[in-house]
């Protein structure tokens, strides 16, 4: 993997990290120093309908936030692997990950072959 490609991927990862962090922030989700998630909520009223709507919206938001958190974790791991000099190496078979896969998903940590094997086992 050449240095220009690696720098391009690092830039994409940094931009993706910033976008994910902003998305979580915009949703009102925050993490404290211990990693506990807090949510900025507004109470719409005291009726049962208002409370049910708030609970539903909160549950939907948690699903989205969990997906964003997972993506952010993958991006942070990929950035750490750039710094460690192991970016672009499959964590399972230790072979290089195809550059086309990294362009499509810069936070990829496995090659297509290993990913297919894993998803077939599930």
C-alpha cells in the first residue's frame, strides 16, 4: 500500500469520525468519562400518549445511536491501525485487504473472503 493511498484513507477516516461524532451529538447522545451514555431529552407533557411517544422515540433513537457508536468504534480502530502500521491487513488471515474494499469502506478490518466466511457461519 503506497503512502498516498494510506494518507487518503486516513483523511477519509478522520472525516468519518467527525461526522459520526457530530451525528451522535446532534441526536443528544453524550458519553461521560466512564463511557456511560446520557441523552438530552425534552418532556412533551404528562399524558400517557405523550409519554408513550417519548419512549418510542427514545427507543428508535437508541437503535440509531447504537449503530452510529458501532461505526465510530470501527473508525477509531482503523485509525489506530493506521498509526500502528497495520492498516489494510485482514485481522483474520493477515493478508492485505483489497484497496477497492478499503475505498468502499475505509474502516474495514477484514478481507472479503474472511467476511463472507464469517457471515455464512452466522
